[in-house]
C-alpha cells in the first residue's frame, strides 16, 4: 500500500511541476517562452513551437498539453520510441506534423478551430536541453443575437474572443464596407450578407466573418419592387418566403398608389400557398394597376408573433390609337403606362413573319408615339412598343393593326364589277333567245301563207294517220 501511495504522490508532483512550468522550469535552465496567437473561428490555428538553436535537432520527446481549469490535458505527444498519442476523436483535429521535426518545427496545427479551443497551451520538447513554450490561443467569433434573425425584429451583432481580454479596437464591416450599426431595432433583408468583426492586437489584425440570413420574405427584398405587364397578358407577383419558413397565414390586398383605400383584386387573381406565396393575374385588364401587398404572420424565436409584408407596384402598359374619321388617313400609336416615372426611353418595333413562322424585328422609331401618315394594307400586322429604364429593358406591349377598310373596298369593287358583267351577259342571252324565237315564228307564218293548199293536205294526212293508229288495237282484240 505504501508503494502505491508513493507512486500516486510522484504523479501528482509531476503534474503540478508541469502545470507551474512557466514559473519553475524557466528558472532551472530550460528555454521558456510565451506567445499569443489570434485566429478566426472555423480557421486553422498554428501554435508555434520552433527551436531557434540546433540544441534540440534530435528531440527525444514532444508533449503538447492544454491547461483546463487546474488540470493539464494532453492534446498530442510523441515518445522516445516514436509512438504517437492523441485524444480519441474521429477525425482528430489537432496534430503535430512529424516531417517538420527535421526543421526543428514542433508547432501544433488545429483544424476547424472552435470557440471552445481558446485557452493556454504548453509545448514541451526534451532533447539535450528542455524547451518549454506557453501559447495563449485566442479565437475570434462573430455571431448574432438572437441566433435566428427574423425581419422586423431586433438584432445585435456580437464579436466574442475566447479567452476574453481588452483590445485596442474592434471594427465591423458589412459586405466589405465599414459600419457602425451593430444593433438593428428593425432588421430587414437589406441587412443580410457577410458581417466581419475586426480585432486589433499588438499591431496585428484578425478578422472573423459570418453570414446573416434574415428569415422572412426574400423576394422581393424591399417595398420598391415594380412589376410591368401589358393589357391582355399574364403576370406573376412574387412573394417568396425563406426556405423552411412557412407562415401560418398569407394575405393579399390592393390599393391605389396615392391612397391606402382598399381596392378589389382583379377577377383573374390567383394566389398559391407554401413557401412561395406568389400570386398570378391570368389576364391583365386596363385598371388593374396599383399597389399590391403580400403579408404573412410568423412566429419569432421566442414565440412572439411577427407580421412581415412586402409592397409592390403593378404598372399596366397598353397602346392607345388615335386616327382621323377617314379609315385611310393618318394614325398615331402611343405607348401608355399607368406609371412612367421610371421610364427613360421608348422604341417602336415592326414585326414581320416569314416562312416557317420566322420572325423579323425592325426598329422603326425611338419615341413614345409613332405616327403613320397614310394607313394602307402594308401597315397591317404587329407593332411593338418597348420601354426602357436605367437597368435596361422593362417590358413590351404589342398592338395588332388591322387594316380592314382598304381590303373591304377592293373586294367590294371587284365583286361589283363581276356581278355587273354577269348581269349584262345574261340579259343579252335572254334578248337573243327572244329575238331568235320571234324570227322562227315569223318564218313559219310566212311559209304557210305561200303554200295554203299544201298546208291543208299535210294537215288532213296527219289526221287520217292518227285515226288509223287508234283503230288498230280494236281490230287486234276482235
């Protein structure tokens, strides 16, 4: 029993000696140095342990330990016989590359550094002399409070350092630009993106970046969205919620741009359910323009209810035709939009169709209104007004021009001429037949007056022949 107690006491003493290495070992001739390392959360941390003298070119043992509370815990070690010992972890994140030993480099590499990895580490190398180095690992982490950020609620950006201490300066950048706003009382989708915490220490700077995803309506991002649609076409009004976030109620309403008085939704308005609560107007009519609002009720992280909404404007485009009373006179086509404040230019296009439905588009004029001096059949077909904004093409509206007057006049004139010719021809034929019959009657009458006796003999012979033919059946019966 006494031998066991003696062994345990020696182990305790050895642990205490190693724990107090910064105080005791440096005083007995060991090389003892202290360093401070800053790394960002999630990156690779390299804790330096390099022999600047050739004294330890052939080390016998290498130990890496970490001080946790009042206990020394082994992180990695290599014994004299070459055996390596690591904590049971799959896969291990802490390793000391043995090939670097030839360069007298015994640094510890920690992959995917966590906030909990911060603290004090001890590197001990035994050779001809003992080298001990103390390294304080400080992990910088950027985070948000609350962890799940919902638009419309309060959010705070936090920069934490493990273990903590006072620093010269801490700055914040959002999407690469410096910002002083780390507490947002009403967070929106525009606040999303990469947030970077900059920590300055002893002339150096370390940066930790994290991405903020605001739960709510991701499309459109704000209330400045404008949707353009032509009369007679279909249009989609986007309202897409964050993946995995399904509001328990979704509502759509409409009002005019100048007032918040409610207006009825279009007759062909149809909304979907689920993460995509977008709506569709199957056929846009003149008068469907206005402000459309999509709103959804959601539960926050702490159970509080929060209503998110998105407001968008529908601009309706159509072509207005003005012409003179005569069908073939001048005509003006005007591109009209219910709201043209964002329109910078217009362009009129002529669309012609060739064989196999090939389409040829020709630019005609770059004005809001297009004038045709004299409308004829070659002007019939598709005319397209294309309107532009600062970001490029915003939309098109098509007008189908039907030139019926010229076609109808030509067809009517041709039909009238044909009927007239046929009428005169039929009348001439009737007159000819009447005259021909009158001529035949006249000739017959004239022949009878010239030979009256012959006419009597012929008539009498015909009568006798008829009487004989009637009497033959009676004789046959007898």
